[in-house]
């Protein structure tokens, strides 16, 4: 299988390495993979022959003047973002809501040369790109990178403005789907999306039900400064990394019931939650840095920020992670204390929580928080007056 | 030489005003493995049958808006079949109620000439080789996309996807392609694609504007398969300059096309004319 990534043509004469996987002439039915390779890499296929040219697989230099390559979706950690979380589009949203879609599109085209301001996912995306830069330095041949795809149900009329904005902010986003009103969910699968971020809770719920890690993001006015060189991702435990099993017990039987249940089941692993695989993919990339001696200054850092208590209910969480072969760099057991101040100290580029109460609390203190609308907490939202510990 | 037969069941279009497209009969009716002499039952539906139905929907909607509309699709069915099959093809078209204006029966060698002499705006085939060969000979052509699951292809909306690589390309890019080893024949295909897309895009733009943003029976899209986002932006602006504001846009930067195309489900894809792609029709 040819793993050579594809050179994206920027209108310059980039020498493309003619590599081609051998393809049998009768590739029918399941010819998808074979055909795709042939199309992308068979630059040396000359003329009308029916047999493809078998060219030696030379690995070419990755850093070509002005050219960046883009990985195959199945090899990369694909992050799909909607236009509303990558950029700020509140004004345009208002036009849409008040004056309808035609006026909205006209407005967008009129303001085409005015770039949007950064949205809630912007600093996260910038941090992903910083990690990519480091990965490319250490592993120039590898396709195991972050791949950011813009997936929006905007009409293509907004395309030019979005591309202008991407150029203005110097983002490395070359892939996008503008579905013109159709649901973007299918495209998430087509891109083998590992994480989907959107402002639309409905879409996020739909993605979650299709087994895709997803979270809703909101614009907040207060934003603390985050690192430019180290990607920091923080996760809540229950109903994010783990299932909502314990939350159900807590809601049904109260705090004591919860503690008892956790003690009784300490050695039984928790079930997986919607963001478990995303943590795993971060861990995989971290290991690539460790392998090259960058354990202490790894540009990816992960945090578990949970209301569980270290001495009791937290143990089950740690055992579960360990059994999954996963770990977070730091595990913070708050025993019910508010998460905001702790997050403010950590300064993650993104924090995932299943409860809006915590998401809002984090945002109040300037942390970019994303809501994972999963599990029992969606049916019984946390009341602000209750500040109970787990 | 060809034999052009008018379809008596279909109202003839004003060919000068219509969007004349030629469709290979193998795309509409499944080619038979064994020729049974004297068979009379209708031919089986081919890979691009839903395309015909979608065209019909567009024509019907256009006529509903304006019964004197002349900007309609005018379909010529191009057949290289043996003479004994001619009447069966005509009968099958009647059986399915297909909106085919004319049948053109000719030898394979004469096909190109027939296309050129009949003011055909676009030759459509499910065979990429045929499409690329036509482009390389200077005939505007596009691919009828074949889905392995025919039940999922839309029949109530015609979807046309243009190539951002072609439309947004620059002279520099052409030079770059030459340096990468593409033959002049292949580049000719690219140039034809680029030269002929404008006329077709203008017509599609005009047709698209007959309908509103939502509920249109015609849906247009742009796909940039291997070029950068700037090429895509350039293509969007160029199309806009030609009067076509596409509904959907996709920029793949080299990612596999099939998963995306399976969702877009276009009927017509304008290719870049560079490759003779094996197994394209088997793309699932």
C-alpha cells in the first residue's frame, strides 16, 4: 500500500514523485483503494496503456519549496470544525436569522474581503498546527499528523470569504466541505473524523450518535492566554472519557450510593465514553515525541479534570485508563470543588465536559470549554445551587 | 456516417437554444452480455438511468415556470450498437418514457464526428476512457458518475459537479503538469476540459438561476481534487464571473474522492481529462 502523501499543487511546478502501487487491470467492485492510489500517485502513467506503470517507490523530500503535503484521512488524526467555531460569525448569523438565507449570502459575498475574527476553536487549531510542525521535523515521512477539515453546511457562496480568512490567519487548512445546506454528518465519516467541533448542538448530538467524538463550542468574551507551543487538552472523566454509568448511579442514589457503587466496582472497568478514542489518538502522537527523546518537552499535554476524589472514586477512573493503555499527563481530582480555577491554572486550549454547568463555569474564567452532550446529564442538568462532590 | 432518428414521442427542442447533451446508450441501458436474436423486451436500466430521470425533472420544472422555455436539456442518445438493436433501443426509450429527443446510430469511429456536427455541448459517458479520449480529441465531455447502489442515486434532482482543478488552473499549473511527465495528449484533454467548461457552466448558471436557493431541481457543485484552496477560490470566483454560483464546494487536497462523491452523489462530473482511470465505474 502506497503511503506516500499527495503533494498539493499550489500552481507551482513541484516535482512530484511518480510512485504507484501495482494495480491489476481487473480491479472491479472493491477497486476503490486501488483506483484512488492510481489516481493520486500515478503521475507517470503515460498514454493509453491498460497496464499501469510500476515505478520504483522513492521517498522524496517532504519539505519542497512552497509545498506542504496532506495526509490520507485514515492515517491522520482528523479534526473537523465548522465555520462558526473556527471563526466569529455572529453578525452574519444575525443577518441569516433576521433576513433569511438570500440576504445572508449576499452579505457574505459583499464582505468577502473582510476576514472573520478568530472563533472559539481558533487557538486549538493553531496549537494543532504547532504540533504538526514539530511532528514534521521529527518524522518527515509520516502521515500521522493532525488534519484539519472545515465541514460546514454553508453554501459555497461563502467559500471565497472563508478561504480569504484562512489565508489572512495563515492557517494550514486545505480541505473543506461546504454542503450547501445538506447535513454534514455523512462527510464526517467520509473524512474519518476523529473529533468534530461545531456550534450546533443538534449536529454534535447526531455525530455522537454515529460514534464520532464531538462537542459543541460557544463564543466567550473572556479568553485567557494559552500556550503557542504546547497543545493542552483537558477532559472531564464521567460521560466524556468514560460512560455515564456513575452519573446515573449518582442521580438515582445520591452521593452515598455513588461512593458505595464505586467501591464495590473498583476493579471493574468503566465503560468507554465518547472521547476515549480521541484521547487515545493524542496518546499515540505523544509516544512519537517520547520515542525521539521529547518526553519532558512534549508539545502535547493532556489532563483529566474530574469531580471524583483521589482517595476513593478516582481510583476506578485511573484503573480504567491504565487498563485501556491510556494515560493523561495530569489527573486532577477535585472532589467536587469548582473546576474553573483549576482550569484557569492549566490553561488548556480546549476542555471537554458533559455538563453545561461546568462548561459555563470554565468559560466564565476564560477557558475554552466544549460541551459533550452525552449521557444522563443532558436529561437532568445540574442545578447551580448544588455543588456536590463525587 | 450516422443515422439520426427523431423520437416521435418527445417534443423536439429548439437545438440552437437548448443544452444539447449526447449520452452513450451503454450508460442508459445495460449492455447485454449475449445478444439474443429477435429479442423484444425492453433493455435493462443502465448505470446512469437515474440521470435521465433527473434531467426530466429539470425540464419539467423549467416548463412549469415558463411553458415557452427554450433553455432545456435536449438529449441525443448515441449508440454504436448493431442495426438489429436499433429498434429495441427506441422501444426501450419509449417503454421507460425517457425524454430523448434524437437517437444517433453510428460506428464507434464516427462517434466523435457525429458529436461535433450536432452542436453537442457535452458528451456524457460512464466510461472514463471514452470521456478522456473525447476530451483529448477536443470534444467537450464529462463523466456520468456510476454509483454501485443505484437506489441511492437521486432521481428528483440533477447534480452537476465541476472541477476546481480545471477552472481555477493557471498557465503556471499547466507548465507544472508538463514537468511532472503528463503527455501532450493528456494535457490536450486538460485544455479541452478547461476550454469547454465555460460554455457549459454559463448554461448551467442560467438554468440554476431559474430556481430559488432551496428546492431547486438542479444542484451545482465544485470539486477541487488535488489543487490548493487558492485554486479553489479562484475557481469559485471564475464561475461567479460566468454567472454560476455553485451550491456546494469541496476541496480535497489529495484525499480519496470516492467517500466524498458517494455522499455528493452527482450525476455529471466534469473531469480534468488527464487520466485514463481503470475501474472508475466500479468506484464504490
